[in-house]
C-alpha cells in the first residue's frame, strides 16, 4: 500500500518536472527563433497552445481513469481493476484526445494521410514489436476469458505461485520461495494453466503409510479427527482418509482435506503431517517403512500369555459359559476362530444356514430384521455378548441379519466344539434354551413377519438335546 502511494507521488513529480522542462524548452525555442519566416513562426506559435491543451487532455484522461477504475471497481465492486484493462483504456482515450487536439490546433494537416503514407513505417514497427504485440493480444484474451484473478494460485509450465498482477506483457507470480516470476502472456496462452481460485475450497492430498498389523478403521478415525481441527483446514467438509494401495511393506494411505486459504498449502500440508505423527503415536499405530518380518521363537521358563489365554479369558466372562471349568474354557478357546469385521460388514445374513455361534470380543454389532423391506435394529450387542446361537442350537435358518456397527472382533465357535462341551455340561443346554426363547419372543414382537419357530414351543430344550444327540 505504502509502496504504491510512493509510486504515485514519484509519477506526479516526474510529470510536473517534464511539463516544466517542456515549457522551458518551448520558451527557449520561441525566443531563439523569434525571427523566423512568417509561416514557420505561426506554426511555432501553436506549439505552447498544443502543449497546454495536451496537458489538460492528460489531466482529463487521468481523472476519467480514476473515476472509472478506482470508484467503480475498487469501491463498488470491491476489487482492483486489472492493470491491462486500465492501460488499454488509457491508451485509447489518449489517442482519441490526441487526434481531437491535433485536428483543432493543426487543422491544416491531414492526419489520415499522415498515417496512410507511413505504411512502411508501420511494417517496420510491426516487425519490431512482434513479441510485444503477441503478449499484448494474449493478455487481452486472458482478460476476456478471466480464467484466474489476482490472488489465485496457479501452476503454469514449471512455475507455481500466487498471481500478483496481469499486465499487458506478463503474468507476475510470487512463488512460495518469495521470488517473482514473470510468465509472458504469449507463453501462458500456449501452456495449460492449473488454477486454484482464491475464493474456492481447494483440496490437497497428503500421503502416509502404516503397518499391515494396524487396523484400517482405527487409522481412519484417528487421522481424520487429528486433522480436521488443524489451522487452515476447512471445517465445511470433513477430511477423507482412504487406502490408496497395499504397498510392499505398508498400507498406503491418502488424506484429502480442503483448505481455507490455498496459498498456504505448504504450511498446512506440513501441519497435517505433524498432526498425523502425533495421533498415530498416541494411539499405538505405527508408520511403515521398508521392513522384513522375522519370527523368532523364544525359549522361556515362564509360559507366555497366548492368544488362547486371552480368548479363554473373554469366554469366561460370557454368562452361558460361566459353568465351564478353566480347562474346558481352554479347550473351547482352542477350537475358536478369530475374525475382524469392518464397520458396515455383514456377519450373519437372515435365512442362511448356520452351524456356528459368535462371541463379541470388542466392538459392536446390530441385530437387524427386515420391517417391510427396511432394516430395523432389534438389539445392539457388544463386548462379551454372543449371537448366532439360534441357528446353531435349533438347526433352523438364521433369524436376523447381524451387521458390524464399528470395527468388531469376534470369536466363532463351531458345532463340534459345542457338542463336546454339552456332553460334559448338560446344564448348559438349559441356559441357552432360555436365551433363545427370550430372543425369539423379541423377534416376534419386533416383526409381524417373524414366524413362530419350534423353539417357542415348550420343547426347545428337548429339541436342542435331540439336535446335539444328548440324553
Ligand atoms: P441366529 O438366528 O443364528 O442368527 C441371527 C442372530 O441374531 C440370532 O441367532 C441371535 O443370536 C441374534 N438375535 C436375534 N434376535 C435377537 C434379540 N432380540 N436380541 C439379541 N440377539 C438376537
């Protein structure tokens, strides 16, 4: 702002000095050639009149320029008028004023003839100004198209930067290393230009990689939450975290986020990366780097805690397995299979055959039935709850859909393992038949289409026994 004011002051001083110098020179010519022949003398006498008129013409053009571009553009439209438009306008009005003045002061000369007879001169000037004119017309077409404005970030050729001005000759860019690059208009017209408009939500992609052992659902949640409140990340659109590739030694991710001020994307990218680092660290997730996995078997006196111990631990907390001894729990845990499901995945589909049941180790699932074609949740099951027992113990098709609400780890227990347990714990069949009866009653209440099954008759327990070959 201060710089442009100083510029204006300099221009005014220059203008006043030039005018004074011209007036002095004229005075000198006037007094020196006072004794010229009559005709020449009259022509010379017109010079100061012409200069004075030109001076007034100049002031008129400046005033018109200020009125149109400063008042209309800056104050009413709220942005600076393009320099090129200003210059072209000024040049045109100057030319018109010049012609009018010349015709009025030197009416004895024919301006038209002057221009037509100077065709050769025009060709020479045209050739000399070929590049300049090329830039000029490319500049005009850029202005007509208005593909970008001052303040937008553009990529043109190998240059990236913020547009500072568009003149009749070049586009002035300020690069992100604070250098000025001038891209000539004719070059810009030949290149493809990528524009990130200033008043637009422009997006960026930042890449990172995690270990294959890290959970995708957890990574998505952790990274998205870490990035969304970073400075300059727009809160109008939630960042998107997604897997872009399964790399050699990492799950390759990208995060797409939208910026409030695109011109600061370098800083914001860096901040986003920093946030990701801290978030992964806090949540026990690990950045991947080229790795080779070696499995070492350690001999140790103390028996290490195994996955089976953990499964047995979880099963002991499930109410129907409470009567089982530690040994039986270990037997059962050996026969279980661990599965992880992503949010939204279906674990059980209504109507399918089923010969296993599931215990939720961690996460949450929804039990859903179809209510006139739309899914309705009848129960939400979480850590330590079980499902899928109905089909397993009655031999009937699955009664409902079971869908993971969040990332969910479950233990699957098959028919053979349960049969073994029933033989050693006949009472188990009774507590399971209670659960099934309750759930079937729920289902019947929740859906008009739910069919009363054999389990709703008093013979559920005996049918379980029959199904498993128990006495
Ligand atoms: P199954 O019929 O094998 O498959 C669907 C499972 O959803 C079913 O076993 C039950 O374990 C479970 N389920 C059905 N209804 C309910 C309910 N009301 N509450 C909890 N779980 C249910």
